[in-house]
C-alpha cells in the first residue's frame, strides 16, 4: 500500500513496512509552543485521530495504538518555504515537515542563489510560492 494523504481532512497514513508500525498523523499546526518544552498528545487528540482513521481505513479496528508522539515543525502560516540569502549566508526553513520530499529541489534552488546572485530574488519568490514559474 502506498502512503495515503487525505488533504481535505488533514490526515496521512504511512503503511507498515518491514516490521515497522502503521503510522498515522494529522496535518494540523497550532503555531504555538516551544520545542524545548515537553509535549505529549492528549487522550482527546488520540481519540480524534482514531476516529479519523476509522472513517478512512477499512478494518482499522485490527490495529492497536502504540505510543503517540508529537512533532514540532518549522512551519509558516501559508506552508510556504523560506529561502533567504545575504552576502555570507543562505538559509532555508519553513518546510512544514515536508523537507524530506522537497529537500533536493530546495537544495538545488539554494545553490542557484549562490551561483547566480542576480537571480536570487526571483528564486526566493518562487520558493515562497509567489511565482508559478521556476526561477532556474
């Protein structure tokens, strides 16, 4: 089974492979909190996740919930990337947990801002989602 994304309802499912557990998660961002503070999922959050899974996965009752984990993401309110360059530094952030999918592309874009400084501004706009046309 491939990974399942239910964008409209904000849930994703990663199938069990090679002895790993089924992973389910939501795509909600509170935009608050400190990643250095302890954060445990609440019983209400876990119940909401189980209810969402029961609506989307046949025979979901055959799965048992293991330990729940909470992640902090470097997320922007509009879920766009930040690619910023000055004379000495290039910074990428705002990957909203999607860096594993877009890391290579964004790394290429960051390199291009260094190699072609005259196009850096256009590349930054593209990374932020303000341009449909790739800048490189």
